[in-house]
C-alpha cells in the first residue's frame, strides 16, 4: 500500500507543480514564477519500479509488476506534462540552459519508459518459456 500512496502522492505533486507554473505565467511573472531557474520548484521524475526476474517470479508478481508499470507510465506522462508546462512558462525567451535541462529530462523519461517496457517484456517471455 505504501508504494501506491507514494505514487499517488508523486502524481499529485507533479500536478500541483504544473498548476503552479501556469498560475505564475498568468500572474504576469514572465515565466519565472515559482523560482524557475532560481532553484525553485521542479518537476519530479518518478522512480522506475523493479521488474521481477521472469525465470523465478510467480504469475502474481508479474501481474503486479505490469500494474506498477502502467502506474509508472501515468506518472511519467504527468512528469512530461509538467516539463511541457515549464517550457511554456518561459515563453519565447527560454534560456538555453533551461531548454537543455527540460529536453534532457524529457528524453530521459522516454528512455526510462522504453527500458522498463523491454524489461517487463523480457520477464514475461522468460516466465512463459518455463
């Protein structure tokens, strides 16, 4: 239950951060609201769940892992939405270092999701080959 609570909390936190950047932009702060670029609020990349070894995992463990992956994908999508909101909050005058950071985190989140999908598929194949 703790991991579900943690994931819901992370999703909610990402939502609040996204909303705060929109609020800052609408408040006329020129996209620098909430300390962007000044060590303030940031989008939080979700932690990747652990995928069990398909050679030794039970069917229940694999089903649980697939559900955790689905939840991770939702959290990861919220994280990328937060990054998109950060980028939009800067407007046309986004500093190069901020753009590099946002794009780097965005790409890392996509790679994490692809790697996790490959791990789950490998575990399922291993389970089925037993």
